[in-house]
C-alpha cells in the first residue's frame, strides 16, 4: 500500500510540527521535498553504517528493549517506543515515528513500505552531493558492509565492494569485514576505490617475528591500515580518523585474523588528534567509528579535540546528535542506524581551525519515495542472478512479524532456536545475540534469503553437546556482562544470547556472576549446576564446529511445517528495570 500525495503532505505537516524537519522543509507541500535539504555551511558529510550487505529494500523493526544501565540509564541511545519519541519531539503516528520506533510496526510498515536499498540510496546520495557541491562532500561508511546476506557470503564480500564503489563511498572502517580470512580482507580492500581507515589495528609481535609485515601501512608504528585521511573540501581542511571495532577478536573468531590486534587505543587516538590539530593544521577532526554508541560517548568525554564522531555497530538510529563536553570543548556523537534504513547528513560551518555551527539530519530512506538508480539496479541484479535459485526458495508463511532486534529475544531468533531443538534433538538451544537481521511481515512468505539475512556468517556450523547447568549460567553471565557492564569500554555492543527450551531471571543492574538466576527448562524443572543437558548452538567463536550450517537446519525445520510460527518466546523475567526508558511492550514480567 503506497501513500497518496495528499497523505504524504499531511504526514510532512505533522513531522514539521514535531520539529524534526529543517526549517525550510516545515512548509513543504510536495512529496519530493522530504529529501530537498537546505544547504548549510561549507562541508557536507554523508554517513551510512551497518548495512549488513542488504542491497535491496527491506523491512526493519526497531527495538522495543534497549536497556541502559548506570549512567546510560534513560539516556540516548537507550530509549525505545514512546519514550524515544518524547525525547526527540517526534509526534506519534507520523512517518518519523515509524522510522525511529517499533510502534505499530506491522500497520505502519504495510502503509509506508520498505526501507533502504542501494539503488535508492544511490539516487538520494547523488542528489545530496550534487545539490551541495561534490567537491565539498564526503560519503563515509562506518563498516559492517561486507557481511549479512547470501550474496556477500558467496562472493566473500566482493559484491558489496563493487556496490560501494558504484555508490561512491570515499572512506570506510570495519568490523564484520574481519570475519573473512586476512587474505580476503586485503583483497577486498585493494578492490575498494575509497580509503579503508583504522588507526587501532596493529600487527602482533608473533606476526612480526615470523616476517608477516609485507602488508603493513606503517612499519614504524606497526599499524596495519592507514589511520586517517586529510581531505580538502572547498576552503576547509578536514581529517577523518578510522576507528574499527576494538573487540573484534573477542566477539568474532580470532582464527581468521591471527596477525592483527584490536583495541580502543584512546591514548593513541589522542596523539593523532593532537598531531592533526597542531602539526597538520586541520580545521576539523572527524572520527569514523565502529565502537558502538556507548563507547563513543565515553571516548568523546576522554579524548579532546574531536569535533564529530560518526558511529556505528550498535544500530542505534538517533534523530539528533548527543553533545558531549570534554576538556577541549565538545564533541558531537552521532549514530546512523543500520540495514541501509538511514542516511545521515551533517553540514558543518568550518573556518579558522574550528567548527562554528552544524546542521544534522538523519534521513529515513523510504524506497517508495525515492526512485531507484538504473545503473545500480543493474549491478544488483547481476550480483544476485547466479544465486537466485538458492535465495528464492519458499519455505513457510510467517504467522506474525518475524524480527530480531532487542536485548533479549526476537521472534525470528526464537524460530532459529526452535529449529535447532527439533532438528538436532536438543533440550536447550543457544543462538548469538547478533543485532543484524531484517524483518518479515505477518503473512509474508519466508524464503531462504530471509533465513540467510539472519544467519549468514562465515562460521555458520552448528554443534550439539552436553553442558552442565553451571556452564550454561557462565555463558549467560559472560554475555550479559558484555551487554550491561557499566564501563562502556568493556561492552561488546551485541544483545543477549538467545535461548530456546529454557527461561531465567536477569537483573542487568548487578555485577557479573549475579545477573542470572532461577534457570528453568520449559517444563518448569529447575536447571541444576551439576546436571548435564543436551544443548544445540551455532557460530562458535572458538574452534570450528562440524555440524551443518545453521541456515540448512532452519530451512529443514520450516520446510516440514509450511508455517513459520512459535509457541513460546523464551524471554527472561527482568529485575531492577522499573521505570527504565529502554523497555516497552515486554511480554515477560519485570520489576
């Protein structure tokens, strides 16, 4: 169902009243004016992140659970639903309310259609570049671009390199890019027309000892990749520093990238910023980050001299930047969502070594409102064509909205857990708390491509093994600490491991070892620390497993049933979250 011109005009009027649109757009009375932004300042930065290899338009549901703990409680980005709309002054029922929240998702998504798609992004990016001046505009990609779809898996990310080149990406950093082996990462970077930046990736001592230094960007520092790029944009001199995901070898298999080390390295970052300010005399310093927004907020307070952090990793679509005070003044922290759903537009007024003013808009990319670029459409068709028989297999009809994003579980996650338990004959199943994964509408046919959108990693092998109850608790506690540790630098930015066949109680406000309690099987039987349980899982970060890939397990399960349905959502009972603005529409009890 598409919007009429009259309805779109009405919606734009509501958005104007909410104060989300730029001043010159609040009087807009034409549908195409949604993307007709006024030009401001002398530098334009276009920012996208975490597209997860989604070349086509998709449905994507924002989270209803995104809990903040400690100082992050009730602060952006840990706001959902009505609390998020209230914080940013967005009126319920509007186009923007649908873009930025989970509210009324089925109805709103049916009305407004899909989001993203590289052909539609290409049209929008070209318009924003040409209308401002290409010589004053940069397109930055925050990473998680080469992974997340069947075609990316089959081409080892090269389909996304070609699509990024066609899109015109100038600079990028990475995270899931490093879940391909080192040689493939370097091959893809060599084929990328822009610059790949990462100041915080160094060669390991063992690799240096063994002579694996032929690909170093800088032998003196040990940096594997170029740390920053200085660009002349009009009359301004802009530095962009790359900050790759610092916990890659913890959150993902270290075996793929044995010669490289990752960390935040904020002391090294401070040195770079000081050098760029004092020696290179840049007018503005931008950090293109894949830290996750909580880490970016902490880093902005600890490292001075950064004007803007354009962040990713945690998939937080924030309508406005957070302003962080530090010893050098202030830093804008922005996060541009995921899956190609948003394009951030940051216009800066830069002169005499400082940013004097800015205008920021996070544009939702509604594919029904933006025509597809013909050349990009042809490229996408070419990339997909060899794999269409695999991608297009019809498996089952969804009996509800199937989604992933949320701290504890999603309906598609539950489907994956149920499939593992049934096909692999296990009592309990575990599934990683990845934040990538598109949504499927109620009544829509679930295809193999939808399953791949949820599961397509380079380490998809499944396993079945015996685990003691104490080991299960240790796993849950460890992942919960990655999510809820009050020190942002110790967070990994994902969500809780999903479980099937069991429930538990979680108190995010406690310390590690005290967050998880009262673990029980679905039949109510208490899980005992010393008792063995048959557990199915996938995506082992340690040694490789030998079971079939998870997408084959899920496909087998759906083929047998013809309907994609779940009988129970295994979500924990929560403690310590009363009044938390990161919780809405939660089905399990909480206090």
